[in-house]
């Protein structure tokens, strides 16, 4: 779809030829379409092109991940582990890295706790771009080894957490004319397709439970809900339930307090949601408020127990953050048809 970019901070507008994901004021941009076209029967990622920025894409296999009935009545699991690099991140990278290539960049740079690096390195290779990744010190070493051995990405280990890695990636992009990738506007567009796929199969869903790190996924889910409502595909918005770890829950605290987000040093073992100051935090709180949903937390040990049960019950592998949604379902037992997004399986 044809689109414009608008700044969420100063409201400046940019045409699609604007080759950055940040406004000149430093604010994050948002993709705005005139009209979104949803397919009659969308099953996988590229079926939803009418809800994505127009661009020059290599349409590799993506999305169309399984939605299975869980052991618990009324619960469905959206298995994002079925994407090329085993996490939901691929949906965003498919758009974002394609844009970098379209704008003529030779290099993409991003910050990561692990999954983002894996996904961006994979797509950079498909598009023949060099990938440079700033990784937080506590990142998962297994993921790092995988990236190095498979995708030739250049890794910079940062003596700090994700928030510091992100600041360094932004600085690098500015200094070296590299395309800044990560949790920004184009990623959000790709990631919202997970929700469009869910709604295509379960338009009557009452709750969607989403693990929350940098909050791009949860704000993408809300954007998809709004698009589906405008297109008349759903009558009312399901509740969005965001999940963080009790050892890194800046959005849970902000939601409870009813005011601003404060940085919190991540101490969780669930590396994929170890983000102390989420980029899309305010959008996430807004999404939850508008759907009358909630922000909840689960402990690392609850996730670890769920990870084991997930393997025993389904014979499948998920990472700690990946089953945060399942742990939250069992702990809070929301009423009505519920989808838990199993966000990743890189262990
Ligand atoms: Zn701005």
C-alpha cells in the first residue's frame, strides 16, 4: 500500500522516499496508509501485502505459522517458532531489510538481545547487505554462536544492556551511513501480520496475550486490530494482555502507576524480553488502555516450568520469553477464547 511516514513526537510528515526510520527530531516514525486492503482469506505473511508498505520485496516463505488448540480449554497457541529464524522477528525484518536495500544502503545496523540479530543477519544475507549488530552483554551465547556460524554478521558486544546497545546502534548509523534497523516503524508493520493471521482464523478471539520486550509486537498487534475493525472484519477489539518478567517489568509498573515509563535494569533470564526502557512503551500502554486489557508479570521460574511443560505437552521447543504468554494464561486465566503468542524458540 502507498504510505507516508509521520513523526510520533513532532508530527512532521515524510514521503516514502525518506530513507530513515527516525524523524529529524529523533522521534520514532509511524507508517500511515490512505486505506488498508485486507484479503478475503489471508493465511500467510504475503497475503497481507495490502496492509504493508509498498516496496521491492523478495517474497521468501514467511509467517503462516500454526495456530493450534492448546491442552487448556479455550486457549490457542500461535507458534511463531515456525518462522525462518524461529521467532516473530522475521516478519519485521522482511520489511525493514528490504527497505534498506531499496534505499541503496550497503549495511544495516541494529541492537539486539539475540533474536533480532539472528533475524536481521539472515535477511541481510538474503538481500546481500552487511549486518552489524550491537549485542547487550547478557545476550544469549547460543544465539550468538549461531549467528556467527551461519550468517557472517559482525557482532559488537556492548558493556551494558539493550538500551545502551540501541543508543550505540543509532550513533553508528548516523556516523557511517548505515541503515538503522531494529524496533522501528517498518518492523512494526511486518509484525502486525501475526495478528492479522490470528484474526483471519479466529475473528471471535477475546484475549490476545503478547510477551513484551521493546513493545513493537504489542503495538503492531494493536495496529492490526484497529485495521481489522475499520475494515469490518471484527466487531469489537479483543483485550490485549502484555506480559513481562517480574525481573524486568517497566511497563507493568507504568501501567499500574498510570503514569510515565521509568528505566529498569533488566535482571531476567528471559533474554528476548530483557528491555529496560521499551522504544514502543508508550504505544504499548496506549494499546492496552484502548482495548481495556492489562499488563501482567510472570517470574523467571514460572516461565522455566512452562518451557518444560510446553515440551512435554506438545513436543516443541520455546525459549523462556516465548512461553511467557502461556505462563500468564495459566496464572491469570482470562475468560473467553484466548490466543497466546509463542514468540520464539531460540534456546
Ligand atoms: Zn519529529
